[in-house]
């Protein structure tokens, strides 16, 4: 089906599935098929922040005092975070917007992606403070083998869905030749690609990001690189919300509350979905080996980080109805909870959009006795 | 919505029974020194997702995280009857 930016046919969005229905026409939010996405948009916007608001200048001094192995951990971690947000800043828009059929979901994806771009800009803010010229760090992201392995796994499912969607929207269902390869395009295959892509996005935001957060907060536990940690706390709060959104999408499908065909696909692809998570866990463990190759740091080493990956994976997999595959039950990094608690993300009330602070500032109720002592 | 005088018994399977005392169920559980997983404490991340076996709860803020019919988010609710819950 050809994509149109404004579908001129009357469509009842309350009857559309999240994906692969009719293209969205009117961006209206007075009625919603899945009201959760409208609530997520409101919450996400209330989190608005700018990297420049966080003072990272003290980090430069801290950084100079880190050992070489700690510098390697810190910078590699930042490179990885930069990669993750580079992908997330564009991919949900490109992959999902052309096939979304609900206005509230469309706007959620746009809001979500926009916040990822704030994250990307904050890495530049952090690195500019640490180095006069951060090019060396950025340039390494596309040549570093350890990062490249992750990049190709992360982008694979997105790229696959995007390409299949492009073929479908330009040539329709059928068997198509492109770049010397044969591609079978039908709705079932497209939906499968979408399902696997959503699983991969969930694994990225629910597991991969948390490994990187653990590394950042391990420095903050030692009162080091605290400006950086403040920024990453704001990022972590956003990511918490994003992973909630993909958990909702996956569960709405699995519970048969959206497209019935997606409920079948969820069952059919259960093994592949589990494999995506296990592969992410394996890669994060390999990453931990790379991070700590020159030595550990106080409070964090390869083994603890690997245990944390398993712990968090258990939680995330259970949340979308998969079996928890690992034996670990206790959180090996209990201090992570404190950093991920949104109450402790410090912001001034006038800067943060705390709902109680903004809503009801203007008293719109005027009763007649307000005029009692008013004479003409 | 919140009546702080309500005192209901909370049973955490494997950790015993205690009285609800705090603003949220999560705080009541923490007071017992029971290790419970949490992140946002505002109902949007789902980290404290817990199975409820008996009884029911009232939400202080509407949960945004996905929860099944037999699950609750202790960070943003309190018991409105005696309850039995199971931590992961």
C-alpha cells in the first residue's frame, strides 16, 4: 500500500490496529484506541530537559585523575551510549511511522524519538567538556570492532523492516528483485519483521541501556564524574518510559487486544524473540569483557556486570511474557535503584514541568461573592 | 482516596505478615527490610511489578507501566483490604 501523508478516506481510528492499518489522517487525541500512548506522551513531555542545564565542568578534573583502565571504561561506555542513541534517534521514526495507523501511537513515536535526540546532544555536551576536540572519540564509534558488532545487531531488525516496508509501499505484495536478491513481500512476513524489530528495540532499551547506566553510576558511587551521571539519570528516566511503551506494544499484541494476527505471530515467534534477548545478553557480557580488559574499577568488575545483565534480563523478559532464563534472583547492584528513582532526579520546580506546579496556577473559578465589596 | 487510618494486613509470601503503615505499599514492604526491586517509584517503569494473590489495592497515581490482571505496582498503590503478594 502506497504511503500517504494525509489519507483522504474516512477512517475510524478506534477500529484501526496499531500498525499496518490505514495511514493516519487527522492528528486527533480526543479519542484513542489505546489511551496509554497519549498518557506516555504527556509523561514524556513533562520530563523535558536540556543537557546545557547540567553543569559538567567538574568532570574534567575528575577525568584527569582516573586511571588508564578507568578512562577506557568511561570513554568506551560513552561511545556505546552514543551509538545506542544515534540508532534510537532516527530508527523508530523511519521504521514505524510509515506503517502506524493510530494518531496517538504516531505522536508517541515522534515524541520518543525526539527525546533520543536530546540524549545524543547531551553526549556531545559531555565530551566537549572532557576534550578540546572530541572527534577522536566520535570517529572511533564507526571503526571500533567491539562497537560495530553491537551496531550491526541493533540495526539489523530495523533495517530489515524498513527495507521490506519500502518494497511493499512501492511495489505491493509479491516476489520482488532488489540489489540482486529475491524478496518475498506479504503482510504476514511484514508483520513478523515488525514483531521481531519491536522485540529487538525492547531488548535494546530494557537491557543494553541498563548495562551502560550501571557503568556510569558506578563512577558516581565513588563521587566521580557526577555531572555526567546527572545527565545519564535524566536519560535513564526517559529510557524507563520508552521501554514501558514497547512492553505495552508487545503485550497488547500478545493479549489479542490489537491485531489478532499479531497475537498469532507472538506465539509463532516466541523462540526467535527469546533468542533476540539471549543474544543481547551474550553481547553485553562480551562488552563487559572488553570494558574491563585493562582492569576493574572499585565497585564494578566484569563478573558483577555480567550478573546484573542476567538479573535485568530476567525482569525484562518476564515483563513481556517470556520465561526468565537465569538463576539469579538478587540484584547484584542494589545501588542502581537509587539512581533510577525519578524522585531523586533533581530539578527546580520551575524548570521541570511538575504537573502540580503548572496545572491550576490560574484560578478560573469566579464566584459572585468576589464582587461583594465592589462598588461602581 | 487515601485514608491513612486504614490498617490492613500485608502478607508477602516467604517473608511473613505485617501491617500497612506507609503511604505506598512499596514503603510498607521496605519498612520490613524486604529486598524489593524498584526504579522510578512513580508507576511508569514497572520494575516493582508484583503478583497479587488475594485482596485488592487502590492506586495513588495511575500506573503507566504494563501490568497483568494479577499484578500490581507497589510503588504507587496501597492495600484497600488484607492482601497477599508474591515478590519475584
